[in-house]
């Protein structure tokens, strides 16, 4: 069984912001597996089913981003899973919008939600899929950038990326992390069309 967690903020005003790309990826997987992610457990909304033939638990923490680790830790404990059964998905401002990157371990970078998970579970040795939302912004403006709604052109690129993330997770489940890394870590994002003003 695999616990697949997407990071985001539960408040409706953040629904279409870069910081909610993790939630969008969970929704994509839920649609593919016919899974309803709506049962409250471990400070998260969860759903259970099968994707690519493997039993999965999909989860969207309902804490604020910087407390996400509490939810992930509680879910791992409830289902008696180790971090080797965890796949964490989050937005990454240091990757271009449209790019995904898969790794078996590593630091959280500047992402407070991922930092919270590492702190709460006591290790950074777990699989992660990062969803690019850059270009990167200065630290002073990054928070504002990831919490503002994406423009139409950005949403179109994000939607393609989320679809690719769904394909990548299916490959992780069916063929393993290495196969997915080999295929998807080499890809470059499609360039967005000229930005519109909504």
C-alpha cells in the first residue's frame, strides 16, 4: 500500500494558486482511480482505492501548509506504514512551470510544507514528486507569488503538468521509481503562450 500526499492549503481562495498544485495532483489521481478523497482522517481528507493495480491512500492535509507534517505523520501511524511507502507531491518555485521532478529523497528546499513533513516524520528519505511553478522569485516576493491565483495561460500549462504527474505516478506504482525518474526527469516543460491578463 502506498500513501500519496499532495500538499496545499484548504481554504477556497487558494484553490487555483501555485501553492495548491499538490492538491491538484491528488485530484488528478483520484479521477483516474475513481477515488473520492473526502473522508476526514489524520487532519486530512483521504480516499482509498487502486491505481495502476496498487492499493493507494490519497490524502490532502487540511492543516495549513507549514503544519502538513502532523497530518502525514498521523496517517503513516494510522495505516502502519513506513516512509518507504510515502510519496509526497508539492509545488516547487525553483523549477519552471510545467516541469516535474521525481527523487527518492533529498531536502525540502525552501518549501515550508515539505520541511514540516521532514521534521514530523524524522527523515528526508522518502519519494517525492515536485511540481514546477517557477520561474523562481526573490524570497521577498515568493510567498505572494505562490499564493496568488494563476492566470489562464499558467493554468493551461499547469493542467498539462498535472496530467504528466498522473502518468508519472502510475509509472512509479507499476514500474518503480527509477523507471519514472528516467522518463520524466529529462523532460522540459512546454512554453506557455503569451501571458493573458485574465
